[in-house]
C-alpha cells in the first residue's frame, strides 16, 4: 500500500471504502420499535466505519460520509424522542465540520484562478483541520458517544406520522419572511430541509404510495441549492480569513443560485405530503 501524506504525517490507505448510507430492510410487517432500532443501527455502522477511515486515510469522502451518518443518527433521535447525544456532539462536531469545510473549499480552490501562494496556505490549513478531526475521533468523548448511542438503539417514544409532520412544519416555519440574500437565514432553512429529507427516506416504507417520489424530489432540489449556497458562504469566509478577495465567478454563481431558489421553494410549499 502507498502511504498518503497529510501535513507531515504519513497515512496509509485503509483496506475498506467509505461507507455510504444503506437503508435497512424493514420487512413487510412494519412496527415502530424494530424499524427505529434498524435505522439507528445503520447510522451507527456508517459513523463507525467512516470514523475509522478518517483516522487511517487522506480520502475526504470518509469524513463526508461520517458527517452524513452523524446527521442521520441525530435525525432518528429527534424524530422518536430518543435520549440525545448533544453533549458529546458539542465537543467534536466543530472540528469535524471545520475539516469538511476545508476539504470542500480546497477542492474548489484547486480549479480556481488564484495564486499558488493562496493554494499553498489553504493546503496547510486543510491539513491542520484534518489533524484536529483525527484527534477528536481518537478521543474519549467520541468513544463515549458511540457507547451511549448503541445503548439507546431500542428506545422510542413517537410515531413516524408525528415525526414527519414536525419536520415539515418546522421547515415551513423557518422560511417565513426569509431573506434569501441572508446567509444565516439560508443556512437555518438548509438544516431543516436536510432533516426533513432524511426523515422522508427513513419512514417512506410506513406510507406506501405514489406521492412519495414527487415530494422527495422537491425536498432534494431545495437541499442541493441551499447546499451549494452554503459552500459559497464558507468559501467567502475562508478567503476573508486568508485576506483574499472572492473571485467574480464566485459572486456570479451565488447570484444565479439565489435567483433560482424561488420556483423550487414555491413548488415545495404547494406540494402535498405523502403521509396524509
């Protein structure tokens, strides 16, 4: 195996690949308890495999899929009133988020028309952020988080219908009087839409019907647009930190995405839910 260098530390490629989300087979006779246990277990597998990958590899996809797994885990916990893991997440979530932001930003920067000096500085900052993420994943707090999450697998206090209604309602509420030009407003809505999408994918088997695909398509369209806008906001923040002006192409792309938000949002607001 060829070692990969992150910063000054050689990291070897692991013998496994990044673990993407795999919806568990819930069976023909659905009941809430076993379904929730299966969803939580699937999220935990995604988290554990990718956490190991982050510590052993320079492949940024491990970190991306780790954060997806953590968000799916938290979505199930929120939906079913399962005791949360927020106190642990507060300890390691910022470092993981920062490392992922630098991965995305550097990926964009590699193809941007900027100075080699700026790219070199960004590369060093990215490597430092990754080392911090690896440190966090090797910490006692992360181990305690995993142990606690496993113990909560069979606890549930809610229903899929109530959960979906709550996620849908919160997304609509967050967007009231939204200023699409405001980064914080868009980011708050993006979080709500992302949770709604995960909940839809989790609980669709409870609500068979043809409306599911159309509803989920609208949710995904919004999530994609808001995600791109968030990446631009992060890039602007990092460029400012490095005392570099945002290139015109970034500004133009942002304006284009903002102008494109109206129609998909209107379609989402008017769409019928698939669960009632």
